[in-house]
C-alpha cells in the first residue's frame, strides 16, 4: 500500500526541536553575550517537553552548552534529551536551512530542500550542507534524508496537517529562488514532495527589516486546521497599515477545504523597534513556536507583550504559554520561530 505524504501541522506530536547554535563565525559574533542567553532560554523551555538537537561549529562551545543543558534536563528528571553534533554553519536560522519532515503512513522522512539564503543575499554553503552532516552523524536516528532539487525555506510555508499550505507569493515567486518555476510548477512540486492538495497564496503583507521576502511565519499562522492568527496594524499612519489591511481582507476571503471561512484572530501590533542605525526591526508575535504542551512566544520588552501573551493563551488554552525575550534576535532580522525547526514524533528516538 502506498501512503500519501503529509506535512504535519506544528501542533502535531514532536520528538525534538533543532537549534543551530550561534558562534563567533556568524553574524552574531559581536552580540554573543546578548543572544546566547536567548538560545539557552529557548533550549531549556524545549527540554521540559521534548528532545533537543543542537549543532555548533565551535566544538568547545558546543561541549559547554551541551553539558549545561544536559545538567538542566537531568536535574528535572529528563536525562538523555540533548543530542549534539559539531558541524559548521554560516548562520543560525534553522527554520530555513533545517529539514522539513513529511509522514507517509507510519513512516517519517526528512526532506532536504535547497537553501540559498533567501535568494542569494548571504553566504550559505555550510548551512546548505548541515542537514546531511547531522544525518550522517546520527542526529536524526534512522530517519531517511531525501534531497530535493528546489529552493524552499521552512519559514515560507504553513501547514494545517490536512493538505493545505499557506504561503506568500512575494516569497515563493521571487525569481532569485526558483526562476524556472511559476505558480503552477510550485504547486505541483509541493504536491509531490509535501502532499499539498492546495495552496493559499497571500499577495499582500510585509514587515520592514525582513530579509526573507515576506515569510509567512512572520505574518500569518495556522493555530488549528480551521483557525489562522495574523499580524494586524491598527495605526493608519504606520507604513505597514495598507499592506496588512489588504492581507487581512485576503484572509477573510480564504475558505477551508469544506468551504467554510476560517476563524481569524488578529495579533497585537508591537510598537516600532529600531536598531542603532535607525532601521526598523521586524518584531512580530506571529513568530511563535508550538511544541508538545506549550507555545514559546517571542516578546520584545514593549507594552504590547502582555496583550500578546493573553491572546496566545486564548488561542491555545491547553498549552503553557512561555514568553521568551527575543529583542536580541531581531537585531539580525529574525525571531524565535526563525531559529528553530521542529522534528515530528518518530524522528529522534529516545
């Protein structure tokens, strides 16, 4: 019997989350004292609920972090939850260079799509080789890794776990990724590789300071198969107002596979945050991570954080909401979801 592939929703049971640790050879070099505590907070939150796969180019640094995280897990009665591999990487955005996992019946398979740093914006050769290095080192157990000759980042798609993907045309149709592929080509390939039966394309919406060409995980997220949360800008004077209002109208027009409209929940709009050069940074509460029993929510030290926590608690009443201060992360134009990649149940064996 041949089973159709499915890309599980993020809320499906997970075995682990992958983190690519920052080191002095990445763009984080000058910010390591600020950004490493963020990674540690995320890692410890994950370990309370599931395994953690971490890699780092600096072997001594990896040993130090692995030791501390192993001690943390052991003290909480959770030994054996840390899997670590020494491996080079250009940067830390595991959401985009990490593998996408599909299931077919009871079998899981890791898909290693090509990664070209969001259309050739940065160096990425080591990132593009990382999944194979991790697989060869046994980080993914016996789960097969399949290479796909197509550029696709995990942050560019959202799955409801039932055959529907949510994405943006600004990202997937950018010619610097797959110039020979049009919309129908992409839909066909994602149907073959991810089991996508339909794609919902957003043609509006962006965040200033975003390097990804409007990744969906900064704008709109599936919370359940019938529920989407999204960023909404209430300030008509804000540069984002028109594009996000148009995006909201598109979401209102989308229909589930059964023809019913989606439940829609707007997320709070954080006040503007700028870097030292006056550039606006892409702070978004949509960049949360769902794990077993919890949701890790990025916060930014602004007045809207508390409202975001409350909204997230109303969306996920059966999960613990864990706020993580991600202000250091957005200095490099990403946030919490961007540095993580979940691995569904069955990939990393206890």
